[in-house]
C-alpha cells in the first residue's frame, strides 16, 4: 500500500431488502486530494454545514489547499475529507473533518484522523490540534481537552480575525505526537 493511499473494506454483511441482496458497497479508499477534488470537497462541507460542526470554506481556499486534504472515495464519489493544516513548524490542526451521512458509523472519521496523525508525524509535527463542537469524539481517539489560550498558533492564525472570536462555542483538543506508541496510537498510562 502506498503512503498516500489506504483501502478500507466494505462491511462484511450486506443488507437484504425484500429477499434481494443490495449491491456491494464499494470499498472506501483514502488518498491525498487532487486539484480536481476541490469542488467535491466544497460540496461535502456545504452539505453538512447545517449540522453546526463545520466552518464554511470557499472554493478558492480549498483549491489552494487541496493537497493538504485526505479524501475518502467510494467508487468515484468523495464521501469524506479532512485537512492537515499547519499552524507552525511543530503544530498542525485537523480541519474540515466530515464524513457523508451515508458513510458514517464504519470508522471512516477515525481512519481519516489516523491518516492525518501519520502524515503529521512524517512532517515532524509535535502537536496535532482540533477546534470542535464535539470534543468527546477526539478525546476517544486520545486527544486531550485544553484551554484555548494554550493554542497560541491557532489564535494568531485564525481566531483573532474570526467574527465569533471568544464566543464560538468550540473546544480545543490536542494530541501529542511525541508520546505515540505502536501503530501511531497514544501511549496510555
């Protein structure tokens, strides 16, 4: 398997409706986004904005940063995405983590975060962060809840210019990449 591509297998049991088995669900392949994926990433983000967990993005912004995204592709359809956004030489952020409603509950979000952790380590990042309305999701993956002011890089890069600065309702979470054990998982005490 190449470092830029990973394959997830589809669920072993396929649903049966009225005695007819549904066609197999295509495997989801994780890969680095390509320039041509920017519109599909934007559509995925826009389709999930009403859930209140994502910040809006523009096509121009996504086009510039496409190579920082990992996408989950089923067949020819982008069903998931996440961006590894550098905040400094040693700190990066998980941004725009979204899995299409139809592709949820099979671990695809975790697989995306795991892939971002792997890439961050290769890039020499010491701390991976996320700002989220659902900190429990990240805490279950080994991230720690921290005060916003611990993330000076994020505040300087994005928060101070945001219209919701100091009232966004998001929680800051971090994962130390210097304390990871086998398989990139956090060392548990």
